C-alpha cells in the first residue's frame, strides 16, 4: 500500500532493555544492521502493525514488552534507486514511519528470529541507545536521529541508569 505521494506506511521499533541498550538486528543474507520495522497492512492500525512486526521479525509477544510511546507524526525517508526492489512501482519513493519505543520485559531467550517462513534477520545484539546512528545506512540516518531524539525523554530514570 503506497500513499498518493509515493510513500509506504511503516512502523519502526526501538526496543530497549533495562540498561538503555537497544535491540539491533542484522538483515538476513545482507550484512546490514537496523532496528526492526515493517509495513502497515490495509485496515491495520500502526499499533497493530507494531505487534505483528515485533512477532514476525523478533518472535516477541505483547507480554514481552511495555509500550512506552510513539512518535507524534510520520517520519519520512526516500529509498535510493539502487536499493529499490525491481518489482517496485514507479511512483514508490520510500517509507513513512511511525516509531515506537518499547521496554523489553522478557528474557533474552524469548527473542526468536525465525518465527516466520522468511526471517528478516539472522543475528541480533544489544547496542547503546545512540550507537545506531553510527551504523545505519546513510539514507535512514536522519529518520533514526529524529525518532531517537523524540522518544529518548520517554525512557524512565531506571532505564536510563
């Protein structure tokens, strides 16, 4: 589903542990690392997409997390031509995302990267909150910066350390 401006609605997921580290995952077979994210289906709310994607991509259920907040508005990025799938429609420009901040309350063993037929990720680790900006692909960096900055105040003192 692409909007009239060429952007696909999407959710981004920042999952923090008790040490203010975030879950960072490696794309299957590609070597690039990122936060979990995924498209919003027709007639699906952003929050419904969040929990569906959380389960599909990292195997977590709502009971494994506490929802701390979300971005107020859509954050946009364009996908350079070299990164678009060959099947992309000509009017596809990129993604518009609502980002969610979650606190992980499960066990590390609960993270399961192969809970769907085609796993998005093949490895994961915890990294410090702002380190993602140093490692994310260039065209996503501004969106990551905006999402992290907007959501950081929602981290409670016990999570911030």
